[in-house]
C-alpha cells in the first residue's frame, strides 16, 4: 500500500504538469480516477484513522459547502437569499447558477484534497519526504530546461503541439506563462532549501583544514550541493524568462522570506547567507548573460494593467465585488465565475472573461465569503506552522523541508493576488501536495516543551 500511495502521488504531480498544466481534460480525468481509486483502497483498508479530526475539519466543511451548492432548494429561497436577476424556472433549483461547472470543479477539488492527504501519508518518514522532494525538484528542472530551450532557440512547441500564445517567452509544457511561473515559483524554494541542507552537511564533515579539494569534490553531499544549486539557478532563470511579472516578484519575495527567516533563527544563519550570496550571484550572471532587456520592458508598462479604467484587472475586481455582494453566503457556485460575471460585467465588454485574475476574489465569488475566509485562513495557518517547524524541528533535514514549504506557499499565495493559479489543475495539485508536506513537518521540540 505505501508503494501505491507514492506511485499515485508522484504520477499525479508529474502527468498534469506535462499535459499542458492539467488543462488537457482527458489526462486530468485519468488522474482523478487514479486518486479516487487510491483513496477508496486506503479507506477500505484503514478508514480515516490515520488522520485526526483537525485535519479533516476544513476539507469536510469545504466539501459540505459545494454539496450544498449542488443540492436542489425551493426557488423562493433563492429569491430571498441570493439576488438573481433572471427568474428561476420551476419550483426547485440549485444554489449554483450552473451545476455542471460546479460538479466539474468539485471533482478537481476532491482530487486536490486526496493529494493533500496522500502527501501526508507519503511524508511520514524521511525517505518518503526525500522521494517526494526529488520528484518535485526533478519536475521543476525538466520544466525549467524545456522553457529555456524554447526561449533561447525559438522552438515554441510543447512536444508536438505548436504554441499559439506567448511565443516569445518560456512556458515549458504550459500554455500560459503565468501558470508556468506559478509552477516554478512553488518548486524553486525547495531547490534552494535542499542546496542549503547539502551545504551544511558537507561543510560540517569537511571542517578539517587538511582536507584536499579533490576529496571535498568526491563527497556526495558536495556533489548534491552543486546539483541542487545548479537546478535552483536554472529554475530562477526560466522563471525570469517566462516574463511573468508577478511570478518574478513572488519568487523573489519567497527567497527573501526564507532568507529572512533563516537569518533571524538560530539555524546556520551564516551558512545560509553564503548559499544565498552564491545563488544570487550565479542567477544574476546567468540572466545577464542571456540578456535582461525583454524582462525590463515587461515591467515598464505594469501600471497599465492596474490603473482604474475600463480595461484593467482592477475593473474586473470591482465588478466581482458586486457579484460577491449579491451572493455573500454561498456564492454563485464553484467554477461558475465566467458565467456569473456576465451579470455584473462593465469591463472588457464584448469579450469573455473566464477568471477574476485574483484567486481570493474568485473563490469568494464562487464559494461565498465564509468558506473563502476559512479556506485562506487555513492556508496561512499552515504557512505559519511551517515557519514554526523550521524554528523547532529536530536535525537539519526537516527544517530544510519546512523552509522550502514556507517559500513555496508564500510565493503562490502572493501570486494569487493577480492571477488564478489555484484554478489551474496541475498547480492546484502541487499546491495541495506542498500543504500536506508542510503539515507532516512538525515542530517537535516545541511540542515537547508544551506538554
């Protein structure tokens, strides 16, 4: 059964990312079936005993909200509690304005929740954590290398598919450069954290002055340090040449967060400073060698997309606020924003707005304010818990894992302010896995003192 969990989780992380970021319905349907089958096998064997009620509380409430949206209710209730402009046909209807879209997103939600729990099961021991991290970093390295090949050679294809959009940027196997940046920014902190971990390990073993350079280079810890450092630099370079402005900002902010957390802690602050300096120097040199001109030009017109006007993200958010005001308790239904938005649309008239370009706003619109607040509060609680685990977890490996989780979660939650990465199936799955990994890394020493 452990092999089933590991195989399903690693396959579920890798396949959607390679299949256009999970936008390919057939490939993601396979992952949904795989995860549902794995979950059914685990429940039939163990039930829900491996998890505490705390770990089940928020997901259960979230599932309950979506099921309530799908339940038929008297039309008179909808008229009283949800301000719908169009009359509801028949005596009964659903809270969701489009049940089919809600059901499709519900299956993706269930898949992500299963990934969250599978990650906790897989990472209960150190070997499981290592295998999961190697899989994530390996996926990131492949995507980064693929994206750099696209950018440097002009070969703008995703396997055999010729790209139609973002033809001057690195996108890897993704269609959208912002979602590609979302993937890389979640994986980059783990590559940096593992670089730091391997540096501390080989530095602790090679403190003798008489140790020759050749013997140091033959150590596995040094070789892994060089490998992870190289992967981190390539990840950051690919992210830069995705030309995703918020992706670059979120990645830089996450690196600064883990750097600041390391410096204020009692854990090898000077060692991390050395790793941080080498990483920044190599990344800057690589980026300038390729040429930063196109990146600078992307930031020159950033104000145009956030100015108050008729064609900007701010205008979409303003309209969405009206949508939330109309449906504050249960929302319009998970996955229904593209349809619901047409009733309040004043921006991009004549165009189809498929997302709010803000996960916080869109989830509040889809689920209602109570569920959205509970969901994001749980995300930030797990982020704070991972930061605490870094401070108090025993050894060097678990703190490095916790540090990677902090950077990963901070990056995607910041990027969510201006994009919809959490509605991208592959990125939502990886985000769920990182949340499960963060939960499994516990602040052991702090727990001992509190007992």
